């Protein structure tokens, strides 16, 4: 007989002990309201996603050096991103099912180990084909980390603060991006390009240290454990395609496709755009990325706050429009206006990140606990796979349109996201069941 306590409502996250008084007011009220176990879960998910971001950006930042080393054209370099994102859909969907079957924390550790191992392996690749395979396998772990980590924290967070709590998790992507940009600037400034890109990948071993810490310190929310232990059957993909959830799954995939198509277009090609069409040096590119990443970090935090204030749908609608406008402006800055390029990087990073802040709470609230991992893992990562077509399209268009002109294609993704919201309900304040 199970000794697990009966499931409690997930409305206010994990229940505090009798001697614990939670104050959920003020700027950090959302963090205090998580309780000790919830804060450890937050730290694990934050670190996992930051290092996920770090490992992802080793490729875009090294793209120019890789292209020169292996003699690649724009289409071939764009294929790196597409393969990573397509395979990440498989990894993310599987990780979601795994999270429902064996638990959030165990699934999270598996994803972190996977992306770390294959990021390091990329640094040993002897040719383009091998690197493409290793990068694809890295996508298996990369795809699953966010969905599993977001669910883990969402099940501790209160309905009142869930948006800003998950927005804070999203902000760790900018932290990892910044670490990658700093490492890129240091490595490429002191090491020749032929070795620098390999060193960048080798530093991807860092997440292994996080796994050791998570194994000892982080636990699933008690309610999620109870639901998993009382389930009579195994979680499966068929559950999210039943009549009650089919419409939700379809429009959630469309939403994810649009947002990620626009985002990964920019994340993949902006460093190349700055170096090849704007003629910036390694240090110069790092400086411009500082503005972009700073905007991204504040965008995640602001978007998390607004998704609780305005609602999930209004927040996404607002920043879909602003992101599309920023792409059009950024790609059409006149030649020689590099100061304007620098300044506009901040609102570009802000808007394209603020739209993501509501994703963790929104997708978690669309699915019941028993299939939350499956639903969130599938919709988020299928959207990522389909959205991967965008960076490759930009790569092939870049030869005739230029990278700056081709970046405009990313604005189409944000239009798709706005349309998808017409088929999804508002979930602000919804109790997780």
C-alpha cells in the first residue's frame, strides 16, 4: 500500500509546513511562496535551462568559424539548426512522457546529461557529417529540458504567481546565452578559429556538475507524485489527442511553431549577420550581443509579470506584434548606422523574449497533471521542430537576399502565433488539476 499522502490542490503549490509562514507579497513574494522544496526545484530548473541555453548557443556563435573550417555554404550551416530543432522535438516529446511515467526530476537529469555529453562530442567531430549527427543527438536532451523543468516548477507555484515564476525560469535562457557570449569572446580572442570552436563545445561539460547537485537536493511536488503513483495506466501520446484535448493540442502546436520559428531565426542568424554584413569583429559582435541579451533578460522578467497581470493570451498577442515590428526595423537599418543597430538590439531582445515568458504557465495550465508532461513536451517541441524550417529557409534565402533581408522571414512566425491564440482559452488564475 502506498504511503504517499493524498493529492492536494495544486492551486497554491506545495503546502508549507505548519511552522512555515509564506509571505507572497512584494517583488520576491513569488519566490518565497514556493517554500524550501519549491525553491530547490526552481534552482535546479533555472540552472538546467541556463546551461541548456549555453550549450545551444555554442553553435550559432561558432557558425562563421565552422563554415570556414569545413567549407560550408549558408544552407549547410542553417541545416545545423534545423537538425537540432527537429530532433529536439523527438527528445522533448519523449521527455514529456518520461516525466509523467518516472517523475519530473529524474527526467530532467536525463535530459541534462544527454545534451551535455553530445555537446562535448561535437568538439571532437572530424568532419561536417559527424558534427551534424552529434548536434542532432544533442537535440534529444536540449528538447526535453525546458518542458520538464517548467512543469516541475509550475506544480510548486501558486496560481497567483505562476506566470512570473515561470517567467523567471525563462530568464535563465538569457543567462546561459550571456555566458556563451562571454566564453565566445574570450576563446575566439585568444585561440585561433580552427581550435576555438572545438573548445567552445568542450566547455559544454559544465551541466554534469548540476546533475550531481539535483540528484541530492531536488524533488517532485508531492501532488504530482501522488497522481503518478495512483495512475492505473501508463502515460502515452494518445491521451492528448482525445476529443477533450485534441483542439488544445493542435492550437498549442501552432502557437509554439510561430513563436519559436521567429525566435530561432534571430538566435541563429543575428551573430552571422553582425559579422558578415555589418563587418564587426569578435569583440564588436560580443558588444552588440550584450545589448540584445540584456534586453532578453529583462524581457523574460517583464513578460512573466505581465502574463499574470494581462493574462496569457494578451501578453503573447502584444509581444508577437512588437517582435515582428522589431525584426522589420532591425533588418532594414541603413548601412553605416551601427549605433542605431546597437540601440535597437535591446528592444529586439526584450520583445522576442517577453513573448516566451507565458509559455511555461500557459502550457502547464492547458493540461491535467496526469498528462501535463506529455502535452507540454509534445506541443512545445513539435512547434520547435516545425519552426526549425524558418532558420534553414533564411539560410537558403541569404545567398540572394542577404542575411539581413532574409531575417524578415522570421516575422511571419509571430503572425502565426497571433492566429493560434484564437483557438486557445485564457488560463490566468486557473487551478492545476
